[in-house]
C-alpha cells in the first residue's frame, strides 16, 4: 500500500469533498484506504485490462479508485443519488454515470455489460438481496463474472446476518471468498465500523433466482427513514376520487383494483423499461412513498398529451426543472399535472425535445438524426459532434446532463463538423 500513498491521499480528498451522505439511503463513507484496497484486490484476483467494472451504488467512490489504479478498465456506476453521479462526472476520470432506482430496474446500458460488479448496499436482507441481484443482472460473463459485496453485521444481531446469508443463498450464489473486516468506515458504529468483503460467483441457478427475486420487490430496503423495512405502510394515495373524471386511458403503478377495473395497467418498472405500445391521450400515474426520485423519468417515459401523477407527498419542483422542454407543470397539493408543450421554435430546443420525446431510445441516435436534418451533415459527421455521455437513454442519464441538454445541443449546432474520412459518405 505504501506505493499507493498518493492515491490514498487523493481519494481521501475526494471523499472529504464529496456530497454528504444521506441517512435515508444508508450512506456511510468507507475510508480512503478501504477504497484503494478494493481497487487493488480487483487487480490481484482478476485480469483488468479491457475488463468492465460496474459499481452498483457508489457513495464510497470506489469507481474513481479503480480508474486511477487501473485506467485500462472501463468503469460504470448506477446510483439513485443525483449528487453522487454529478460528482463522479466532474472528476474527469472517464467513469460512466447512470441514474437508477434499483427497485425499478438496472439501466439498460449496463445490463449484461460488466465482467465484475462491486456493491456496498443497505445492510438489510432486502437491500443486500436487491443490490446483489441487480449486480448479477449487470454481468455479461455468466461463467467468469464475479460480484464483490461489502456487508457487515453487529455481534449482537446474528439472526440479521443469517437472514442476509439466506438472501444470498436464495440467489444461488457461491461464496468464493470472504475477507473479514476488509472494509472500514467513517461511522457505522453499530457494526464496529467494519464490514467483510465477499467474493460471489454466480451459478447456473442464479439467473432464474434473480428473475424471481426482482419480480417480488418492495420499496422498503433501507435501515432508516420512510423507506426503511421497519417503516409502516404508506397511506392510500390522495386524490383518487378525481381520477375517474380525469378520464385516463392507462393506469401506471399500483392502483386499487376496484378503480376503473377495465382500464389497462402497467407496473412502474415496465413503464420505465420499454415504451408503451399504445398511445393514450391521458395517463394517470401513482408514485408511492419512497419512489419520489423517479418522478422525472416517469414523466419522460410517457408520450401522452396529459399525465396526472398522484404522489404520497408534495413534489420537489426544482428537481422537475429539467422537464421544461417537454411539459408545463401544475401542482395541487400531492397531485401533479403535466401537459405536453408545443414544439419549440429554436433549433437547439427542438433537438433537445426530439431527444426527450424518445426517452427510451439512445440519446446519441436521436441527437445524431436531428443534426443530420438541421445541418445537412452525414451521419458520421453528426455522430462525431455528439458527446460521449449521450451513449445512453434519456431515462438513465443523470439529472445534470438532462438539465443542460438544450445548451449542449446548441454547442453541437455551432461547432464546425469534422471532415469525413476519404471514401466515407456517412
């Protein structure tokens, strides 16, 4: 470790400057020494040149240490915390950042993408089971892929540890190695500020077990806050009485069975995973307590003219500013109405709108086609202007990328296109 002293110091500085942890997401920062040792262990046990490493949640900044020590590896992060994603993007180390609420799915761009997955999840059986299941979904090599899991329990709660081990067993994962007290933390006194590091190997029975696990998900996976496993069930969503008058053609989310029983219904996870086949004029969406962060993506996933969303609490309006190219928003208590705007007149705004209207598709593809139309470029020229971070769907892009989309589109309109290579016509 002595030769990596500078790296440890740099990671310590990055941890100190990182966004503060959120107790409702069970954030406890690992020490810089721990983060660097994780990266070193990956290099010692696995061949990293050309490998892909997926961090399933990364408040610890493990992704940055991996890129510092193993720049030959590709690294991606899937996380629900927008602040962390923006912070990782801002370090310029080439870590790909994707937004994801793992209860609703892994980002499409990293499904079946990784050779190795690393996760330090909420230390509940539900949290460990979910994060590890998503990590397994991220593996592309079902024989050689591995999952590294950080997990610790108090000496006074052996039954909790047993339940976690049972959750791993239910996924039919082989525990290939356990490094006791490998992970050290700033805080987490309840578990002695330490956690073991597990190396998990999938088996042929893992994949059907993962599919079964994620099909039975609950929103409560954390140890603290309104999304904790101990929290009481949320109250019935308010405003149900007005839904029939609203006249939706589709219900998204969990609704009472007796409400408009003949209408088609779609789960939130399905709504985000793929475009809905039909094209209803009005859509009603129920977002339960604990899933408020998904609201911007729920709206982007719709192609309806009018979307009404029922929430358990008042929406975070500043977080919805990124939807301004698409929707006019009005709020009445816990009910949000989103009405689709007319197409804008300014070219950069029209390109951004084209991207956001095709939220399930790759941003780079929609952006490229819009530039071809707007500037008369070849596809090759247009693609060269599109930034690398756009190789994702709009639904998985971090909020800071979506918020700056119009400005970024303007840059591609004003930047001279590169010359096509000889013999190439796009």
